[in-house]
């Protein structure tokens, strides 16, 4: 065991011992209070404020309407329940030593009041409730995997208008904008696309995403091939977008955001029952986004239209259908390359203006995406449920002009442009999951058995020019126009291609006691690609296990966990320089991880700390003659820490730190795009009495140095950005002002593109 592992193990042991000691001491002469709060319709009431009057005790109800107070001194109390738009309820309750007092309350509201509450009552940003991470209902403290949940309420506080700024709330997550136009996220030393939508396959490699229809963003850490396969996950993990769903009351919310660089953004969220018995529910989210680049040339125009429908066919059968259409017309960011003889070590060496573009914005891209998601959920019995899912995603690229530079010196740049399109990618996914609970003697089981079939087809056309010219950026020069590009650009159409995957998986969470549980999971994937002109057919089968162990040191408050997780990527045969073929096995990544999770102080603090080690021992590498070998070894190890706290009413704190060392063992080089240190912090406070709803927030993001290539010569410098917000939130309206990159920090993304300096956003939201 190396020094870092030994030090981490001692630290985790110290934490668990401390929590255990405090728990035993604190529980003496104390009792507990547990309860459930429902609406007048009998539904779970989330985000309700509950306090014991004239004491320090206060909490917020969970997503299922439950709440609890632990370590309450034996006495009689007045329990007060309040939520904007509802009548405040009070009830007397007596706490007895070493016993649990239970209370169930129902809120009293009118239709008008309920409508206000649905829009204005925010979900706790501390909630980690999700059925997607484990594909079964499993609480955070019961789950041996590390994950983050970024709620839309947090994004509203931050006036976030794109996925890039949103994902930075997850520890270690660094957004990446591909030159092809898509968005990815780097964490644990690897980059993954936003490839999951409601747990099903999607893609954002070339098309846009929009936050208008996003309820929350889930970031799953570590290789997750066992439950998500190879097309959704990377060796770093999974990013899953969860869309907004219809609910049972009529409500409308419209929002307008304007800001620097001619940003104008309009969104609408309309929800209504279509039948009086509320068996049919409809919701529509839409967004129009228009903005210029902070560079002297560039723009981004996006339109999103996302309807969804819920049909409750019976007490046991429910259908959910949602669709999404996104159309965008924008400019791509440039892919910068650097001549080894140039002497350039980082983008700060370049003599080009920080806001200067070398290409005119008629080198643009026009894309669209159509997405359909359907789900049929059938309650077979009290303990067994069937979920049938279907998803389709069609990504269409009419044109995508991508710009490239080769820097010969700090002031000489060679320019070329490619056009990728027309392109279409169609992804179809069919899935069946059976979830159940049963016992074998005194041992409880939560079981998932699933089968998945997916296939995709794509058509591809592209062309790229030779280097057209070389410019000296010290002298006045013209940005390259599209007509100059088209004069030399030649397109090549490639044959229609595609592949298919058949998968079977199972996961059993075994509860030996109410504190000790184990997760045993296994997946089999069969991946096939047919032969088309210029490619070879191949057929691969991959097995992916996942094991986890959880022990709750303090029940429902502190748990120790460990996991073994597996991820894999299918690889086509490699054609060697001597025309021979090398048949490649799937590339596997294996993770070992251990840590501690806490949800303490009456759910006012949530924390996760873990140490992980990811190893790839059959990575594909190429020698200097271009021959492929499948014997490369890559190791990524580090720490993940997340803290979310609500120490007093109105104050929310989010913090995270990630340390990662991802090295290529053969050379000892640090893997490209893998910063060693990443940190995030955000705090918001809203007044609770005088001028209630007036608040402010402040945050920092730090990203350490990262390398562009394996030679570890050219690097992107580390940077720190500071952001702040001021807002006034009322039941029927909200106004917010956001300042981004307050200090005008100069920094660059992974591909060497400069990022926006100090800018502002103003948001006005109306709720009906």
C-alpha cells in the first residue's frame, strides 16, 4: 500500500470512529421524531419547512414527504409545518427517551394556493434521490457508488443558461466543448460526452443541448459499464440528463434572460392536467436563445421545443412520453495545433489578441436533433414492478464548418477549414427492467433484471482543405471567409454504417442487516458491426461485473462503502502498416474505491469522501512505425470530496475538491486533458424575515494545469474564476442578476480556445 492509500485509509477510519463516538454519546437520553407530510391530494409534499418551536431543530421534507429529527431531548414540543401558499400547521408532540415519535400531517390548500406552491417551493438541493444511478430505488447512503445531483433550483440561483456552467457544480467536473460542437465533461482523468437522457442512450457530439427541459443533472463517478454499457459511459463515469415531467396542477412559468454579448433568451414552462381526474397530464417546455460570441466573430442561436405527456391508465399502469426538438445555428470553436519547433508551451505565448478570431462567422454550423422517450411502468404486485422503455434520437447535421490552425511560431498561424455534413446519426434503444424486493430468510433483497437492445445507423459526408494560407497576427489581417473555403473544399460521402448491441444485466442489493448491504451486479454485452465498404465486420462479447459493500456506522447518517466497478469500450480490428490485421479485445477499465458518506444534522449536511484507483491494462498503443499493440497500461487514481450544507434556513453551501493523477505507465506521462486539481465552491443566502426572498450568492471554480498531448510539453494554464449573483424571489415572480468571471481571468479550454472575460446576466421570471 503506497503512502497516499495508507494516509487515506487512516483518515477514513478516524472519521468513522469519530462519527460512531459522537452518535453513541448523543443518543443517550434522547428520542427521535419521524413523520410524513402530504398535500391535500394525498401526494408526497417535498420541500416543506418543519421546525420544533423555540428550539434549534429545523429541517425540510424529502422528495417522498418524509422527515426526521434525531437526538431530540425527551420533552414536549410544538411541531410547526409551513410552506408558502399553504396554511401553517401546528401540532403537539411528546418525545420519550430511546423511542421514536411518529406524526403524519396533511397540508390544507385551495387550487389557487397549490398552483403557487408548485412553482415557488424549491426542492432541497441536498436531495440525492434518483432511480437512474442504480436503476432501482436506492438511497445515497445505501449506494456504494459516488455520484452528484445538480438540481434546477441551484441552476436558477446561479442564472445558468448552458450545460457547461451547470456541470461545474460536480466535484472534479471540467466542461469540454468539442470542435465538432458537442459538449463533454472531464472527471477522474477521462472525458465523457453527455450520452444519457433519462438513463437511456443519447448523443451530443455535434448537436446542442438546452437546460430548458432539464430537471436535474446526474454525474455518476467511475466506470459504469455494468448498468449503462459502453455507448453511454466512459471510464470516468456517466452524465445523465433527467427531463422535466408533468405534474397534477396547472402552472405556468415564463422567463427572459438578457446579458453581455447580446444574449437574449426566452423560456416557457407550461403544465396542465388534460382531464379532471388528472389521469392525463401535459407539460411543455420551450426555449429561444440568441447570443453573440465574446470573440469579434461568432454566434449561437438555438431553439428547443419539448412536450411531455403522462397517462395514468390504471392504478397499476402509467405511461410517460416526452419528445424533444432542438435546432441550432452557430459557430464552432477552433481546434488549435502547435508545431513542435514553434517554442510555444501554452496559449499565453501566442501574440494574437485574446478576443481575436482568425475566421469569419459565415463558417457556421446548422444542426438539429429529434428525441423521443417513452416509458410504460406496470406495478405487477406490491413488491414487483415492470418498466418498459423506448428511446430514439436522430441527430442531423446540415453543415458543420470546423476551423483549424497550426501555429508555426507565436505569431504565424496556418489556416484550414473542414465541413462535416450532411451527417445523420440515428440511435434506437429498447429496454425492459424488472425490479423486485423479496426475502431469503432474514436477508432482504432488492433485485434488478434487465435486457437492452440498441442499434444505430449513420451517414457521413465530410471534406477538409489543405492549409489555405499563413497569417502574421502582429499585422492587420482578414478573418477567413466561407467563400474562400468553398473554393478549394472537396466533399466525400461515406457508405451508411451502423452497429447493434444486445445486453443482459442483473443487480442484487443484499441487506444482511439494516446496516450492512452488498451489491452484486453483472452485465453481458454482445456488440456487432456489419461489413461496409472500407470497414470490416466484427463481433465482440464483453462481461462487466460490479461489486459494492456498504456499512452504516450510524444508521441513516454515516456509511462506509467500497466498490469494484468495470467499464469497457469495443474496438474494431486494427490495420497494421504491413496490411495485416490485429483483432482487438474490448478495452477494460477496473476501479477500486473506498470512502465515507454522511447525511447528518437532521439532513442539513451531506458529504462524500472517497479514494479511487482506475486501471486500464489492455489499452491500445501505437509504436513509432504505426503498428498497434494492445498491451498499454494506464492508471488514474485520486480523491473525490463533496460537501453540501444547509446550516441555517436560507443558507446553502456547495463545495467540492478532486485530486487526480492519470498516467501512461510506459512513458510516465500525464494523460492529456486530466488536470490534477479541480475545486468548486458556491454559497447562497436568502433573507427569511425582513425583505424575505432577497438574497445573494458567490462562487469560485479552480482548474489545474492540463496537457494537450502525451508528450507533456504544451499545456493549458491553471485558472480560477469567481462568480456572484443577487436575486429577489417572490411567490409569483423572481429577478436575478449574475456576474460571471468577475476578475476577468484569462483562461483557455482543452483545445486552446480563450474563454469569456467578465460578463453579466439579468433574469426575470414570472409564475402563474
